[in-house]
């Protein structure tokens, strides 16, 4: 069938066609960005934390006893928890993946480096790696004499005196790409610290939109505040029993404390991503609604045109056009309109993404979402126009004689 009648028809309905093109373009831009956000969030939710998630229970202890030495209290608590039946190992830590307690340092490879990388510092008692289940892919764990003495300052006050550190593989690759990081020096403070080990994965306490969610360091420093998290490793089937018993043991040791956030690590992860799951559901609902509205607009316009063109369709049938020709006509017409909308939508999608990057620090829109969005809208357009196109194809040649 000749394309000239189709183009002539479209140019006679410029405003209607323009509105449909704008609708398709906005739908394409919004759906592509929504799909990218859902994809990114889903990827984050599946990131390996690096710890033995199904074997860990944890609870936070806040001592309110006046004049109590936190390090002495931690030693007594750890000894009691370690003696519990079913406990394989236990450690006191100041941060965990997904718990939101983030102490971030700028890591440089030279003294006073001008472009340090932000990385989370994890402090814990001896046995932290074994308790958390972190997998060493290079090097070793901390030696006993590498931990800062109990009677010295820890945390930020001790950062310039620790001799060694263990880093994540992601951070090592970023700091020393293509090199063996073992033995290399880094500068999280003023003094150099030597890398003695590399763990495969360890997520930061709070995730963001950047690529640095696995930039983390472990230091041989003891948590020295009255607020500490005890992590116990046990068999998966014993987690609930061990967690309840641990709370009773700590309360019996000292009633001058507040225990909170007693949970398994799986529950900690589930709580952290609860808002993300809600956001994904809302975004899916919004995108689905927008696609349905666009499909309804395409189908409504096609139905209107079938009604208006009944006599001309009959004339074409009378001069030899087959039903397949009429069906193909409406499908090609819809394809052209949707294609124009997609071309506009690609521009709008990148413009929207730049705005989201600037205002909300979202990641750049991956290119492959654009062809996926285009194919989806082409299919949606063809499905939406199919019903009206079939009705048009069913118009008999005798319709040419009607007024």
C-alpha cells in the first residue's frame, strides 16, 4: 500500500498526532528511568555482604553505669557469651553492613594525598574475621601484638598508631589497580598503615548510589565506647535460641545497660531494604499505570480514526485492497507515530536522568534501557492498535457507497 495516503492523513491531524507523540515520549522517558532505578535497587539488594548472614545474631549493648571502663566491660561480656552452648565465636564490633553506623575515612596512597577515597573503618575485637565469616583471599588476619593496647586510645585517636590493616578486594583494586596490595602502605590518617590482608567482600554500613559500597578497611582497634554491638556466630537452626539466651546472660552480668536491636543478621538486612522494596512496588505500579494510559490513548485514537475513515476504507477495499492491507496500514501508521515518540523519549530520558543525577545523586542511565524501552513501546503500540485495526480490516467494500 502506498505510504502517501498515510502521510497525508497524519499531516491533516497534526495536533492529535503531536499529542500522542508527546505522550509516548514522556512514557518512554519515565519508564526507562524507572526501570533503571528498579534495576539498580534490585542489584543493591542482592549484593553479598561478605559475612555469614545465616549464622549470625547480634544485639547492641549500651552501658549506663557511671565510671565503668568500656573495654573491661566488653571483655567480661565476651567471656560470658563465648561460654554459651551453641556459640562458635563472638566479637564486639562498632559497625556492620546495613546497620548504618558508618565511620568513613579518606584513604590515600601517599602522604597528604590530594584525592583520597572514602572508605568505612571497621573496628573489632580479636576473632572478628572468623566471627563475621569474612573470606580472606590474600594475606592474613591480625596478629595479637598488632592490636592497640587496652590502656591506649582507640578509634580516631588511635588511627595514626595502628601498624596494619585489612582491606576489601574492591578497595585494593581501586587503590592499586593490577598490583598485589599486600605490603603496600595507605594513609587513612597522618601515619602509614601496611596492608596485611584482603577480604573478598564487605559492604559498608550504609549503601549509596556510588560504586564505593565495598570500600572498607578493618583496623586492629577495639571498640572503646559504652555503645557496642556483640555478634555471635552459631548454627542457623540455633539463632533464635542463642539470641534469647545472650540477652539473658548480658542482663545478668550487669543490669545497668540497655539492650536493643536484638536480631539475626538476616532480619537486619531485611529491615534495611524494607523501604527499597516499597519503593520498587510503587515505581512498578506507576510505570504500569503510565503504560496502560498510553496504550489506551493509542487504542482510542485508532478507534476514532477507524470510525472517521469508514467510507475511505470501503473505497480502498472496493479498488482491491485486502483485509491484510488495511491491517498493515494501521500497524505501520502506529509504528511511525510511536517511533517519533520514542525518538523524543530518548532525549527526554537522558535529560531527566541528568536532573536526577544532579538533584538526587542517582547513577547515570545505562544505555541498554533505551532499546528495551523502545521495543516495549513498539510492542505496546502494536497490541493497542490491533483491535481497532482488525475492525478496520472487517469494513466491507459496500461501505464506500454510504454517506
